[in-house]
């Protein structure tokens, strides 16, 4: 009987080996990383790429909000010897293939842990679950508006992080004090 179970488990494992895993979606492509590198090397650098919010999770699991300008400075000061080019560096950082150290960030920079109840919604229902629970669609302007009432700063940043990894751009409207998400 034990032998039958062993053979059955063996065949189940063998049949799963041929199944393709869902590919991990890139946040930026190598080509986009090269374009960003070129635009930051211009004088003055492009403000669009310079100050685009980037969400990075460090080695200790903290979520940091940064931008390409900061990553360029960090690369020049600390990582240019270790990585062959800035485009290679940002491609791997933004796509979470390389984790930075917590000391790579300013002690005053905002850092949060991923909020677990938001993580659970995302894990089960993907970005659609977050859209259903935390956003409403602005048909006039073709964008999602975050319902940020009663949300903490870390909850807002966790939601923004999941939108970021799904290729949405976060737009802050200082005048109306609103946060929008636009598909890139």
C-alpha cells in the first residue's frame, strides 16, 4: 500500500514539473531602464523620470519611497563598482531582483512594513481586490481615485506599492489632496 502512495505522489509531482509558472511581471524593462539612464544624464535631467515615485523593499522588509534621482546618487556613491551600469542597477532594484540595505536610505525617509490585511487582499484577489476595496473610477479623467479616508500613511503606501508593481503611476494632487492611479 505504501508503494502505491509513493508511486501516486511521484506521478503527481512529475506531472506538475511540466506546467509553466505564471511569469513575473516586470515593473520596468531593460529598455525603459536605459531610457531613464539617458534622461538622467542630460543637463538638466528630465523632471518626469527624476521624481517618479519608486517603491523599494529593503533587505529587512521595509517599504521605502524613493525616486530615480536618489537611486542615481546612491549608485554613484555606493554601487557603481559593483554593478556595470546604472540602467542595470535600476532595472534590478525596481524589479526587486536586488534588495538594498536599510542604511542606503535616509533615516528621515518614510519607511513602512507591508500592511498584512492589504497584503492578504492582494494575494487573494490581485490588484482588482484593492481597486474594489480602496478605489473608485473617475470616468471623466480615466483614472482611479484612492478612497484614503480612515487609512494610515503605511496603508496608503502599501496600496500604492501594489499599484506600482502592477505598472500604475501614482499621482498626488496637492490642490484637492487626492491620490490617483493611472495605468502606465
